[in-house]
């Protein structure tokens, strides 16, 4: 197998900068996910690694060997495209076996590899069928099998299951990850689906407009977003992000959520590390408070001293309720913006929680799970260490 290293990679298409000086280091046998929206530069990254596109600047290393000048065939990578195109005149067996013939393997070795892959992907009963006899999900599996049968140095996967229905996608996530672990093949996987990224990756790089926004494990990306873009992109629902300000009242720092100039809710900040971080910025500076939906707690009745102080609890109106079976998402309005639109935060509650639209309920944030961002730069004001045990009371 092989590691993959991208060093200051830049790729342009005319005036459009698709990749802007990105650097990544994918470890041997790692399942690495590049996550981003449409147009972020994900596919371009894969095409540069495969040798299909040539970058204007930067270097590409496979197993510590620079491959910028090598042809796609010389790089020994398998590219799994979003749309799997099978040879219509060949059977499933022949499609999967096709990449093995130039390697001059014996018929027995080819047969063993094809049947092994077919068994792993649960398509052994399809081997004698033609492509026009396959469903969309079956076609996806055959396409994956054709790539996997090669046993390349690196798998490059470009949203290979995005065209499947939800149930099949969930099944294929498990199968791809399991097969990758079994083969130990370094896998560079790109997707716009953060559920895929979180459930499959050893590490994730979040890409936006050709720039890496954050790199880390799924837990690090989710629990410690580096900026507002990552916070708003990761999670389903994503993190609640609401504008706020810091004030000094009688020597105490307070964080206040404001709507139309009216103070809706205030937190007294007592954690030394958070106070230190905030003391380095101007009082009154515009910030953004962030909290994941599961860290927004709701109750029909006021619960005193939820977090050793009732200043953390406020009353708000239910905007909508989404029962999802295993959980219920409650949307709460904090008021209206200057343009008349509602400022909404979401709470992930138990499936037994019931509320009516327009009802007033009590809301509180889990203190040590609150995030703070600079509104102008979008960057987090707290390091990972700061976010482990802070207190907002």
C-alpha cells in the first residue's frame, strides 16, 4: 500500500482557482475523507492525484515518490467515479475481471479474485448477468468491485454511492469501510455528505472554495469546529450559531444574545480560560455563540438550578416540531431579525417530547458545550483544550 502527500497544490481553470495551495498527508492504510460542498474542489483533488489533471503548482507524492510527471497508468491508483459506467457487451464477471487481464494473471487467479470480490459485495448471484439487467444499486456494487479487484496502491473514490437511495447508501457505507479495513488499502474518499464522512473516515479534511478549513478526526471536527463554516456544515442538524456580544458589567464578563437591539438572554462567564481568551478582544465586539442541537435543552416547566444558576435558562416560543422516530427536533424562535425573519435554534430531544407550535417552553444550553466565534473572521475563539471543561453559568 502507499501514503499520499499533497504539497502546496494549486490548480486553476482559467480565472477560477479550484485548489488554493492545499497540503495534505494521508497515512498508509488510512481511510481519508475530503468533505465539501459542490464546487469546493474535491473531484479536482482526486483528478490531480490520479494524473488526469496537472496542477499549476505543488507536488504529489505516492509512497514518498514524487509522481507529478508520471502517467495515470504508472501511478497504480484505482479511480471510482460517481457514475459507474460498465461495458454493456460484457457480463458482470467480465466487467470485474477486465482490469486484471493486462496484468497477465493466470485464469485461476483472475477467477479467485473476481469471486472473492463478488462475495464481499454480495453480488455473486449477478456474475452472469449483463449490465442492462442490473438495478442502480447493483451497478454501483459492480463498479466498486471492478476497482477493488485490482488491489491498487490507493483507492480514489469520488462520491461513489451518492446516487443510491438512503437504505442502500447506509449499507454501502458499511461494506466499503469493512472491505477497506480487510484489504488495508489507502483510501482517499470525497463526498458532500457529512454523514458519510463522519461514519466512514479515520480523518476528515473540510474543503471550501479550494481551501482546507479544518483537518482532524470526526470527533475533533464535530466537537471542536475551527470556524463558522465548519460549524454550519457538520452535523444533522448543524450547530446553532447566533450573534452575540460580550459586555463588562460591574467587573463581570457577560455574553448577551441580542435581537433588534433587545437583550434576550445573558450568560455570566466565570471560566478562567474563557475569560482569558475574551480579555484579549475588545469588549462589545460582535461574536457568535454556537451550540449543537443536543446541547440545547428544552423543558415545559422551569427547572431551577439546572446548571447551578438560573441565569442559564430562558423562555422562548416553539416555531416547529419534527418527530423523526428515534428523536424529535424542536425549532425555537428567539425573535425576529431586522428583515423580519425569525432567528431559529434547534434542539434534539427524546422521541417522547411533545410541544405545540406557538407554545412557550424553557430553554437552556449545556454550559461546557458552548462555542464562541469571532463574527468578522469566523474563527473559533477557543482551542480544543479550552472547550473540554469551560463553565458558562
